[in-house]
């Protein structure tokens, strides 16, 4: 069986996309599907390249049993568009940036992550960076909902 390759993308790759990567990795492991899914995250900006996830994101995820350790921020690369099957943006701004970067033949892979959480009224995962701890909890709630929907999609 082939491997499904998923890339989660936000702006700096230190809050939302690492939480999405960690959450999805956690769900995939619970289902015993680690050999069928490749998961990574990246940012459209390069400000935090090489840094670990934000400590608040790490703490909020850890509180839910999700491990973000070992992740390091990186910027989206041109070859990501060919390599990944799903390139999932956390918000409209990053979605538009990814569409501008994507070669025409790979634009169909770029989607909003919350399109996999149709029961959620929000269409974007809000950036919790400048807010308090509650913003990280809310972002994780949205990420968990979309992660479950995405897992359903790829295991159908």
C-alpha cells in the first residue's frame, strides 16, 4: 500500500503547523498507521527556521498527550509541492501564498486544513502567537477536529 504524504503549513512553523503535525502523528500512531502516512510541517516564512515549536504550543499539546519534541521549524521548499499529496494551510493568507508558490500541476494539493472539519464554523485556525494560553487551546481544538476528518478521508 502506498504512503500518503501530508504537509501542514502556517506562517512561521512554530505554533499551528507543529501542533497539527503532532496531533495528526498522534492519531496516526493510535490507529497503527505510521507505515502508511508521512507527516511534516513547514512555514511560508523563514523567521524561525531551525527553532523548536513555541513553548506554549508545546505545553498545550503535552497537556493533551501530544509530543512536539524533535520538531524544528523549516520553510516550505519548491520540491514540497511535488513530494506531498496534501499541503494543508492553517489560514487564508498562507493558502494564497502556497497557491502563488505552487507549480500549476500541484495546485490541487493545496487546501485549507479546516476543510476537513466541516462541523466547525471557523474556516481558519487562528494564530495564537500573540494571544494567551487560551488561544493555543482553541487552535488545538480546531486542529484535532480537522485531523480526525483528514484521517477519515485518507483511510476510506
